[in-house]
């Protein structure tokens, strides 16, 4: 087990506000020139949101952020090099040579149901599908095989009959039948197998090659999917774009099944992640971002929550961890649900140890001279001082790749209990936390006394538009202080709940 250093969450310093929007508008203005997309604004806007008619630069930031969230990118609203390289293809302004691998007519465990010229994907997409199908064949040697339909055109871009499927990352797959036939079927209709379809969803999500961003399908009895109109007769699988890192780093680790040890406690611990029923995140009252439908946690959420617990609070099953997890539930349910399709995407964007590349240049500056700082290429842009290399600590890259069965027991247990509604909430509607003790030290080069720490914490809350929640018995907030966003002042305490499965 690698030793994972403790690091304060840094997103406390990168909250979006109006000055943040102004800064992003300015950055996009520069990108429009340097990357050249300023000359293609109408096509770019259509690709972001073809229904929107009123556009200005701030709208472009918010629509770009939504598009990035849907696509599986960090949702910062900046149309920079990584976003533009995909967006230009989605907009039909150019082809992507990476979308050039054709799924064969058939192979172990699958047959193709669509047109051959609609069957091009990225190498990782096709490999992920073939891996799932091969495992399916081993589990179901007598069939039925998986029926895989449209992916993308060669090179990607707009494709007849679909709003998406433009980047070699979307795949339509038939639900499975219970009569052994390889034919179309609608969920809930005679011949439809909820059990086999659930197994397919679990296998897709744990494929070990490419991270699944979301799956659309309308059977409310299937876990790990979201409802979407016109998805009764197929599952729409969206993979997240490969990160461009070596395959071992881009791949989501397969979720394996830890053995049943310590039988007396297994009730509180997942033994088979892919098929474990998890809870549902609900809100009693809508947050400032509007009402959010209930959100069912997925096995992928469970895996990343366990990693999160290790990175953010040392992996212990204690009150501080409970507090941190509830703050994340609150923040996701009440404030950022519209920006991130899944809870794990939210964790990976917002939690410093889970970021592939540190988002905050201040964190990078603190670590850039360490031997275990991995440079990922390029430097941070203004307002960062020039010359700070982008990167992340090696220990955190390792943490991001640790498979479920190698995570410490305490972290797995607390993650599972939290995602099944078994962990009480000690922090009310708190949505933010930060190591204000450490921030004070960074700023003044000495430790504060308790009164100085309290004043510093209150002042920071004031600046950020938050309220410090005050002392909580059993939680030492000099490690992490907890705050409630003031926009939530009118909500009843405990507005967010995790309902047990
Ligand atoms: Zn589709």
C-alpha cells in the first residue's frame, strides 16, 4: 500500500464567482484567437447547444462547461486545446484521426446490429467493448451475444439519426433477452431480461479499459443508468475521453470482488461491488441550482468514494470522514449536480488527490520541487506566475489507480456505509471544507493560536460567501473547517439525505 500524503483540499481557492466568469471570458477571448475558433463561432455554438438563441461570452462559458460535463471533461468552461480538439470534431469542423477503429461484424460475445460505416470508434472504445464481450462470452458461452449498434462515422462528426455519437465515444447496445434470441426488445416487454441487462451494465462500468461516463436507459429497476427519452429499446453508453496518458493511467481499474473475510462484519461491507445495491441521494428542498432528481449511486461512485476518503481524510471510518463525505453529498446535490453527470465525476474534478492534473497552480507550486511530483506537460496559465509545470504527486496518481480489492478495509467500509445511507450527518448543510489552519500557516509562516485561527476562518468564510458552521463536538476543525454556502441559509437542516437501497 503506498503511503498517501495528506493534503488540504484546494478547491476552496477556486470557487466560481462573477470575477471568475470574467476571467474565463478573458481566457476564452485569448483561446478564440490562438486556437482559431473565433472564426467558427456559429458552428461552435450550435455544437454546444443548438437550441440556445441568446449568446454572449458568459453564455459561452456556461454552455461550454455543460458540454464538457456531458462529454466527461473537467467542466471549467474554457475552450482550451483539449476541449477544442474534441469540440471542433463534434461541430463538424474537422475529422479526428483517432476515431478510426472499426468494430467488426462479430467477435467473441458480440454481434453488430448497425451499419458498418457507423461503427467507428477510438481504439480504447472498441477495446473496451471487445473486453466486455469476451468476458460475456466466458460467462454465457451459449449466448445470447451482446448486440452492438452505432458508434460513430470514421473520423467522427455529425452522424445521421443521432444527436450525439460524434466523438467515437458513444455506443448503442441492445438490452438483453431472456429467451436466448438475438433480436431487438423494449424494456418491460415480453422477452426482456432485466437481470442480464443489469449484468451488462455492471460489466460495462467495470470494463477496465476506458471509464464509462454514463449510460442512458429507461428501466428504473436497473442500477447504474440514467433515464432519457427514447431509450427504451437501447442502452446508450458514453465513455469518457481517454486522457492521452499511457493506457495504464487512462484505464479505469476493474472492480474485483474481495473475499468474504471477517464474516461478522460483512453486513457493513460490500463484497461484490458490481452487483451491490447502493443508496439514492435525495434533496428535501431544491438548492439554488434548482430541483435535482434523485440520484442513484453506482459501483464506480463507490470505488471513487473509497479513494476520496483515503486522499482527503486518511481513510479512517471516523467522524471527520463522515463530515467530509456529507459535505460532498450536500455540495453535489445542492450546488453542482448540473455540472457533473455522476458523483464520481464530481469527486474527481473537485478533490485535489483525485485530479489527474492539479487544477490549482498554488498546489502545484507547493509540490513542484518534490521528487515525486510528476510533470504532465505544459505549464499553468495566467493568473499563475509563468513556469509552474502542470502535474500531480505520484502517490495520488497511484491512489487514482488502486483497484477496489487493494483499498484499505476501513476506507471501503466507510464508503459503502455512506453510499447506503448508514452514516449519520454531523455537519448539517455544510457544502465546503478547508484546512484553514494550513492556509494560515502558508500565509504567515507560523501556526495560529486558536483565537487567530477562528478569526481567520470566519474572515475566509465572509470573503467566500459562506458561514462557518461553528464548533461540532468530536470534530477537530483545525484539520478541516466546515462551511455552509450562504445561498442555502433558507433550507431546512439536513436537506440532503442518502436513502438506503
Ligand atoms: Zn445512442
